[in-house]
C-alpha cells in the first residue's frame, strides 16, 4: 500500500461517513430506533463520533486497497464492487451477530446490509474514479 492509496482511502472514508450520516442519522434513524431492542446502557448518548469517523476512514482505506489490488479504474466498477463488498461483509457480520446477540432481528440485518451496500457504492465510486484519475 502506498501513500496514494491511503489518501484516496481517506477521501473514501469521508464519503462513507457522510453517506452513513444521511442514511443512518437522517433517513432511517426512526426505523432502526424502532426495530432495535432498548437495553439499559446499550445506546451511548452522546455517541463517540470520533470512533465512527475512525471506523469510516478505515473502511475507506480498506476499500481503496481492495480497488487498487483488483486494478479497478472506474467509478462505475468501483461503485458495483464497493456495494458488493460492503453488502457481503455487513450481512456476514449481521448473521454472526444475529446468532449470538438479541440486537438485530433478521429483517433489520438485511436492511442494514442494504444500507451498507449504499455506503460501499458511494465510496467505491469515488475511490474507483480517483484511482482512474491518478493512474500513471
């Protein structure tokens, strides 16, 4: 991994953060609030926004690394592959969590995976486009 991959990943992570805020913080906040159990102490108030940002940056760097090694140099291909990667990873994590915790039910697990696919598509599009623009 080189500095270009890290910088493109940083940009992708910012897109993940902003898209996540739009989807989870505005559009579907009520859906998730109404469909996740409310255990005392489960939800932090206030949230650790720095940790959300750090996690999003790490996702962006991971996506940039995958797109680089897959030699994807297009916004469309980046979006498609980003959506697939985020969807599968999220659904896998949600299935494991569903098997162990009383947090998400199956419908919420699938909705979350679809939301994550949107995050992957938006960041993958930017990352693929940036890799195309900066390839030598």
